[in-house]
C-alpha cells in the first residue's frame, strides 16, 4: 500500500522550531532547578549554554531536523532582564534568530520564579492556501503565546510588532490581567 494516507506521515521539525518549542521549553518547564542555577550564574553563562546547545543540535547526526542552515548573528540568544506585573516578577527575554517559517519565534520570555512561565512571540506567515481562502489575511502576524505545561500551548492573540519591547509589555499586561482574573483566556484558534 505504498502512498497510503501520506498525510499521516510525521514531518521532521525544523531546528528553530524544535529549539524554542521543545528543547528549551522542556528544559525550563521540566528541569527548572538546573536552568535557574545556570541563569543565576550570569547572563554570559546562560547565553553561552544556549548557543552551545543550539550548535550541538544543529550538527544533527541522526538527521532529526530540517532547516539547519541557520547562521547565528552575534545578538542571537542574547538575553535581557526586566520586571513584569504588580509583584515585579523577573522576566528573562531570549532573542532568537530571525524566524523564517511558521511558528518559529522572535523571542522567548521566561519568568524567574519557582513555577516559571514560558512565553513565545511567534511568526505566523500565511500559506498560499490561507491567502486564497482569506484575501484579507496576506501579511505576517505575530502571535503572543504561552506554554502552560509541556503539553498545553495557549495563543493569546496578536502583537502589532515583533519587538522585545512589545513582547515584554504584553507579558506585563498578562500579569496585570491574570491578577484580576483567570489566566485561561486564550484566543480562538489556539
């Protein structure tokens, strides 16, 4: 039955998607003690670890990933620290390489608290099919999302621009809003 149900074939993830949505997400949400220790050692230590892990995965001897032709810029995987919410929770923003594909990220935001939150600012680039079906949706959009757990990805809507400032501001709003109501108000089509 060659060719039977080809749409069920599992596609290999591209490297940037995997690094943001699986590798780093799992490290933060499942191994927080080790990650927080590395972060506390200083931004240089954490950034160096991010770059080394990315380059190690990029070697990909088992051919698990697509789109491995990423050349890192000096600012890729750089971090900035700010405070968000009424309680002034520390937020670590990680700049990623410029996204090229759907759901790759511009930034990851990690709250530095006992139970960290893992936010993503994702690229949504309409496919040709989407452009034909929805002629008013032909431009890239920037999705503000959060991984509540490694299995639960929530979409909280669009940002007008994919900048660190807009992302941090939206995370701050999330904390202000969630202090007044439940944080389980994702947008449709999450």
